[in-house]
C-alpha cells in the first residue's frame, strides 16, 4: 500500500516542480525605447509572470541604463556610456565582467564574459568630450544560472546597431 501511495505522488511532484518555469509575459520589441530583436532577447530572459523596464540616466545622458525586471527582480540590463576616442571593448568589459574571464571576438569589436557582452561604437560628441559610446548587455547573476554567452554577443551586436543611429554624434 505504501508503494502505491508514493507512486501516486510522482505526477503531483512533477506538476508542482514545473511551476514558475513558463514565460507568461510577452518578450518586448524595445528596451526603454530602443528597438530590439525580440528573437535575440527571448533566450536571455528567464521565465516569469510580469516584465517591467526602468530607464535610469546618470549624469543627464553620460550613462543610460535600462533595467529589465521579471516579477520585480532585475534580470537583464543594457547600458550605454560615453567614452574617450581610444576606448576599446576590452576596456569597457573590464569594468563590468563577472567572475569569469574576459574575452574578445570579431577582432576586438566585441568583449564578453560569463554574464555579459559589450560593443564600442565610434561617435564624437563635444558635450561629453567623447569619441565613442559603449553599449553593454548584461544578464544579472542568479545562483546556478549560466548565461548564454553566444546569445549575449549576438544581442549586443544587434542592439548596438539600433543604438548607434540614435546617438548625437558630430
């Protein structure tokens, strides 16, 4: 009798174990006003019920961050920041990389690490005395989570192409 009772619990445990593993929100087609390829963004976002975006602007445009919250917790961020003209993707990545190493791809145009990737776009801007703009995409650390590094690289490359024409370059 006891064996039958345990067998009867297996389907219930399987059903309960699957709770919260579905995405109930729509993957956005823009992040804080910048268009994105939702097919590239989708695998970078975790399951959950609700999605929210919050834009923050440090220094009146010096550094702009878009935080993506899933069920109230920040799970993904993008960041753009004005940089000097000789700034490289590796330099930008050194400021943000996680616990893993820092690597480059595409001849140094992209730097990436265990949870993020960055591209530096050439762009002169007199207001910020800048010659470039770094565009970053970052998965926020979650215990036991391994980011899709190839997906992050593809996303940040696409995202930087959407950000570049919106920049006030001179």
